[in-house]
């Protein structure tokens, strides 16, 4: 279970390095559009326990609630190709009492070329009834410690794509 330590630095952005597999590509040798989701979600699932010492299943068991996907917003910028090594970065951009916005983005191995950006909005719901519920206890501590918690009220994905591209050019 996540235990907040005020002495510890919690990185806001996580990173994985993966290779694009042949079986996940289309005849043009580009990563299939639907497979980006698998790469992103698998990377986050691997990163969170390592960096923050928390398994999501522990939250689910303790609080009898889980995050479910509410929507996705994805921008395909450049194709990832078979056999290519890529970097996947993830972060919680924003949260409130029952919603989380997770940002995923993929670059080439040298972190110079942006491939894809995905925003996933998740709602926190009870396991038994499937109804919205509020974040509680260690879940709130985890979100506070690991989230960017940016003001997203005026933010659009295309602006974010541009900002990430500029950051990679530096």
C-alpha cells in the first residue's frame, strides 16, 4: 500500500523503453493504432509499482473501488515501426475528487521525435455498484504525491502535442 513519505521525491513523469514487436504491426510495418493503448497501459502498469511502491490491486482491495476508462483522446504524430526502440512516458496530469487524467506519450529512442500522445480520463467507481465515488485515504496521498495537477480547463490535446514537441527539440 502507498505510504506517503514527505522526505521522499516522487517523480511526476515515468519512463519505459520498449521495442515495437512484429506481431503488433500492420502490413506497412507501423504499430497498429489499437496497439498503442497496450504499449501505453503496460508501460504504466510496470512503472507505477517500481517508482511509487504501489500495486493498483492493493487500492482496489482496500477501498473497494477502481478507476475505469471514461474516454480517450489520442493524437498519432509519427508512426512507430517494427523493431524500433521507443520511450514511453506517463504522468497524471490532473485529478479531482473522483476523476484522473493520465497522459501517455511515445518518442523515438533518442527522445527527439514525438510519435503519439494519449490522454485517458478515468473515473473512480465502486466495485460492487459501479457508481462514482470519491478518492480516499492512501489514494489521495498517492495522487497528491505523483500528479502534476495542472490547470487543464483551457488545455487541448493539440496544444499539448505542440508543447511536448518543443520540449523534445531543446
